[in-house]
C-alpha cells in the first residue's frame, strides 16, 4: 500500500549534476560542490551535495549542520550571501542548489592572467562585498557566521564575493559552537556582535593574499598583504576581542588609505545605486564607463555591468549615453545572446529622431553590422538607416554613406539595387558637399561586388562617368580610381564605347594628379582590349567573368586603384562649421565619444566648400570682367570637362526627395533603370546656380571695391577742402 502513495523525491528536484570538478574546497567542507543545470531550461547552477553516512563518527552532528546550513540559506536574502534556489533530501543525500558559483580559492588561482593593478582593485571590491554581508548578518539578522575564511566565500558569474558555509551560524546572543574547526576558532570570547566575524575577516584577508592558513601563528606575519591594509590588519586579528575594530572603522580606514574607492568599486557602487543618482552624476558615470571596461575582469563586465546597463536602457531617457558601453561589451557575447540582448536596443535607437543618437549608431556600426540578421536588417533597420541620406546635417549624410559598406552584403535585391542606388544617384549629382559626393563614389566602388550583375556595369559606368565631371577634384580622382578598381565588371563593348571615352575627356583635367591616374587607367583598359585583339579566344572568357556574380580576378595594373578605393573614404582636413550640428552638440550630446566624433566629422565634412571656392578662384584668376569669366567657363566646358555624356536610362530623379522612395513602376525590373546621367552636371554647365553665384559675387565684390574707392576719394577731397579753409583763416589772422 505504501509503495502506491510513495514517490521518488529526486524527480521533484528540478536540477541535475552536469559535472563534478575536483575543487580543493571539497576537502575542507562538509559539502561536495558540483556544476549543474536546470532540467527544463539548462540554466547553469551549482549543486552542493552532502552524503548522510551513519557509520561515520559524529554523523548526526554533521547531518544537523548540513540541514542548518540549508535552513539559514533558504531564509537569508542579501546580495552578498549565496542565493538559494532549491533543496532536496534523496535517501542518504542532501542536495542544495544555488546560483552558479566557484570557490574563492579556485577563482583566485585561475586569475593569473589579470594585471596586478586590476586584481588588486577586484580583491578590494570583493572584501567590501564581504564586509557588507557580515554587517547584514550581525546587525540586521542578529546572526554570527563563526567561520569566515577563504573556504566560506564564493564568487558568482558576475564576480561578486558571497558568503556561504552557514552551518556554524548561530544567534549573536549565544556562545560560538564548540565544534568549529580549531584552526578557524577565534581567540577570546564574544565581546560584541561582530568580534568573532571581524577576526574571521582578518583571516580571509590574510588567506586571499598568502594562500590557505596552516596555523594561527602565521597571522602575525602579513607577508604579501598590501601596505594600505596594514594600518588596520593587526587590529582585525587581535587576540583581545575588545581591540578589534568595527566594520565602519575598517571601511573608513581602508578608504582613507586609498585601498577602497578605486574605479572598479565606484563603478559597482554607481550601478547598484543608479536610481538615486541625479542626472549629472549618471551622465558623468556613463561617459567614463567605456574607457574603464577594458580594465575589468571579463566576468564582471559581462555578467555584472552589462545586465545593469540593459536594465537601465529600458527606463532611462538618454539611451545614447548607455549605448557605447553596451556595444563595447556586446563583442563578448555569442550570436544568440547578442540577438536577444543587444539587437532590440539597436532597433529602438534607430527609431529615435535624435541626431546625436543617430551619430552614435553610425560611428559604431562596424561593431554590430556583421552580427545583424539579414531579415531584421532589411525589414526593420534599413528603412530607418537610409533615411539618414536625406538628413539636413552633412555629418549624418556622410556617415550614412560610409555605413552602407558594412551592411550591403546583407541587403536584398530591392534595397541594394533599387532603393540605395536611387539615394546614391541623388547624392552624387545634387549634394552640395564635395566630400559626400566623393565618398558616394568610393562607397559604390566598395560595394560593387554585391550589385546585381545584370545592371552592375550600367550603374557603375554611369555613376563613375558622372564623378569625372564633378568640379571637386577628389571626386574626379575617386571616379577614375573606381573605374580602374572595378574594371572586371565591364563588358568589352562597354569599355570601348563608354568607359574609355569618358576617361579620355579627363586627360585635360586642370589637376595634374587627376591626369596622371587617368592616363594610367586608360593604359590598363587599352591593354585589356589589345590582348583581346591579339587573341580573340580571350573575349569569351572575359565576358563570362563579367557575368559572374562573384568578383573575378583583378589584373596587376588595377591593383593601385583597388587599394585606393577600398582602403578608406575621403576625409577633408580644412575645418568648417555646421551651425545646426554645433548647436545640436551643445544641447543634446552628452556622450564624450559622440562629441569627439561629431567635432571630427565637422572638420572633415566642410573642406569641400572652401576647396570649391579655391578651385573657382583658380579658374577665374586674372579675369576682370563678366565676359572674361564667361569665355573662360565656356573653354573649360568645351576642352577640359565636357558635359555632353548622354544616357537613355530613364531614371528621372526629381528635386523632391520624397519622390525617390515612391514606386511608380509595375515591377522591380522597371525600377532598375537608374539614370545616373539624366541630370545636368553639378557645376560646369551654363545654367549652374553655383557658377552664377560665383559670377555675381565677383561682380558685387568689384562694385563694392569701386564704391569704396569713390568714397575714399570723396573723403580725401573733403579733407583737402577743410585744410585749405583752415589755411586761409590762419593767413587772415596773421595779416
């Protein structure tokens, strides 16, 4: 009958042992410590195992101690005391499952790779953890641990030190148990609620720096204990309990000596007390945090700092201040953890309208783009990201162009070959920033291998031909280099009818640097055609390579261009102020790294207007009349940078930015007519607004100078008349 109603209690215990490491702790404790996991979720835990053996002398006492430890651990809840999960008594074994931990002695032994300074900071924080745990036990729970040493302290995944081994614990009103190990039995009687555990704290400090204690007399010799602790250490292990200091005295002394209060401890304190910090304190802490993370042990950064930051992210308004630390820590996560913890934060930040937040995302995109799944990227992130190409801030547009290099390999056909190309066409032809037009060309050269082979050559040749007509000299250089770097994507007929004619028009470029690389590129393309002319069999092979989706081999002559295009983007050096962005950085941007980046980008983005003016001044140098300017401009159009390149591609990119994203075609195939050339050149045609402005400004300047000269002349005449009158008056008086 009893067998019907009895059940196996082991089945009710939701955890199982996965590994039994050979910890030294197992030889010093009643318990055997194992690694375990939860049966349903595979959550990592630690499982203490106690064997009930009535044949061993004192087995009843040992069993009572084990059950007492379970009872205390189950009822005590504190951040610095081991976290209880579940317990079960199965036949002759007591199982106790807790959070995943490792004995302190084993953990310290495995940290030889940590720098000494880092380890000292970590140990200081750990000792402060134990002091807080003991204060809670002695004064709030009214309990005495009675066995504080290196074997009763454990380290969890987050690096926190936690008190365990609670089997010898009793009320502070009672005498310490007589069965405590003689080695760790504090001398003297209890004179205060903390005297025994304060002595144990001294033992723990000695063992942390010198290894496990062999006899109590060794406590008199500090050995490797840091000098900052030596002021208070002898009092901790004093024989007379009345000479032992309180916890507050220990803490204040170690803080005065500079042992407590290091960066790691401050960080952990700020994380735990984040809710009570004011806005200024929170911002200052979070701005400093990214630079500190490199010095922290990995387990602390990953399992302590990151969870705290993720928790803050859900309710703090200034998420952009938290994100630099989060993305830095995300490199330690595996792909699944990254997707679960970091990706939702990235999507949320992309939805923000704050420019400083967008700057932050764009500057760090290299760290996370490769880990984003293609579906999420195309559906959720790309529509938000590509909107930056229409932003009023040149900084945002510049960084958005650069960011496409990191995501283009994952974009679907429509996003890459239609939407992105429309945006690039607009930027290259209409953007007023020369550096952005240049980098659009560079980016297109970098991502050429991912474009649809059916439309690739048409897109590239049209875009790079347009770059050759740009008034901004780096843009023309980028166009020539891009032609050379992507030479493997052009059919032979296109090389002879479009590429070479476009390049030949630049052989009379005003800049010798542009002319030099142009001649080098032309020779390379001509050599390719000449080889086919000598051996017709090469033609079929080359055409097959062009049609191939993968990138075919690049000949030696194009190597210089590949390096030029793929190494880095164009970066201007002459500073220029973007008033909107400067105002934004003053009002919104708290993150130091974002501030630095924005200032750098301001100085990088604003060279082009100055360079344009310099370039125009060279063109109109020594020209004194409007007619001379017009004649000079016409000669430039006719002989140097012709703008008669025509293409019936049919892609009409209107002036209205919103019209770019509107699908007016019936199919994706219809939208593949890109039309990089159905706009007029940016600066070099007669109707160009910028040229007209330059002419008008020059005329105004000349007229202003003439007015100033006439004014000065009039002033001189008046002064001359006054002086003559004065002379006449003085002469009359003399007479």
